[in-house]
C-alpha cells in the first residue's frame, strides 16, 4: 500500500511540475492540440455564472466547485469533471499565488469520441444519461493524463501522439466509474438525445426569434413533453436557457471583441438594450460595463475563439 501511495504521489507531483511548465501564464495557455487548453489561476474566484461546452476538465492542483440544479460538483486533484451538453451553471475556484489552480480542459472532439464508442462496442449497456458529473481520478486515468502532459512538452511527440493520447483519455472517461452515463448521454437516441438536438439549435441560432414550439419541433416532441425533459437535462427551462446563452455570448463579445452594450445586445437577439441590461445584471450581479471591467482586471483571457462557449473563469 505504501509503495502504491508513493507511486501515486510521484505521478501527481510530476503532473503538477509539467503543467507549471506548460501553463506559465495566468489564464488559458494554448497547446499544440487544438481541443486541449491549459489553465492556470493564481487567485480564488467567487461564485460566477459560466457556460461550459461539452468537455472534460482535469484539475491537477487546486479545487473547483460547480453548482447545478441543487447539486454540487467537486473537481480537484482527485476528481475530474465531464460535461456532455452545453450547460449554464455557477462555479467557484480555490487557488492562490503560492498554490495556483492548474487544470487541463479537453473540448470534446465528437468524431474522435465516435471512434472510441464504436470500438468499445458497448451499445447494449443502459444507464441514465447525465449532463455532467464529477468522478474519481483513478491510477489509470492519472497515468494517461501524465503521458499526455509529457508528450506536450515535446512538440514532435505532441503532433504525432497527441490525438491518440487524447483518445486514450476519452477511453478512460467512457469506461470509468460513471462512463456508462456519459455513453448514454452521447447516444443518438432517446429523450436525452432529442433535447440535445434542441440545445444545438439554440447555440447555432441564439440570435433568432426562437420559442418553445420551434425548439420542441426540432426535438420531435410535444411542447409540454419537451419542456419537462429539457428541464430534467439542464435544470432550467428552454427560454431561460436561451436567455442565459444570449447573455453569456454577449459578455464574450464585449470582453473579447470590444462591442458596446447596444451592439452586443443586438447581436445576440435583443430588441431592447435596456431589457438586455436588466437581464444581464440579474444573471451576473453587475451591469454589463461593470462585469466586463471586472473580468478584464480579474482574469487573463484566452485568444478569441468563435467556437468556444466557455468563458475565461473556467
């Protein structure tokens, strides 16, 4: 037992050392792999509304807590977080300059995921799909993450081995303690998959005039059934989800592209800038100008990424 603990401790310290090297700057540090980002945060972050796109978050040092639908999701050096559909929730971070939060974010590559699922050939396994879950970092997952970090320190290895190493990590997640729930969420059938189609519609056309009837039609469900199943998946109503998505996108536009409040509100589909400002303050607790100023001073921002839903406070 002592030998195993020493080995685990050694693996963890090696991961911390490598990530300190790979993420020298506070905020997001890009990697040679397009769907892998490295995060460093030198300060504690208060509870903040965030919108995560589908992905896996591995925290090597520090601690994050997510709050969704009355549940708390802890992800730290002993637990990773997996998210199967974009979901707005509240997050806070424990970190300091002496012990910065160090994390790896894997944005899900659905083509690569499909390859893993096909090769696993476990379509007969039935489990309840989950929007997100935090689960234990076992020794095999830790070893896979360590191999990836080591490869990313050598550009040639990152280019040649990177995709296969990410695929290995996908396998660890999909075959892990809660992997069956994620496999169920990724299946293209059932009520969960129908809601996921509507969620994709929202993110593709959030600036359009969408209503429950349109989204229910996209999902192939009756409006009452769609409303109930949507809330079960996201812990919010379809219209509240649409509103949250618009507000998060507007915040990104103001923060990264320098849009004015009026321009951002119009871009995401609001006809009234004053209504936008009221709803923005209700969600974020500050006016748009105050929130953007706070974000600029509190967080280091990644390079603009039009495909990303996820904000720097991740």
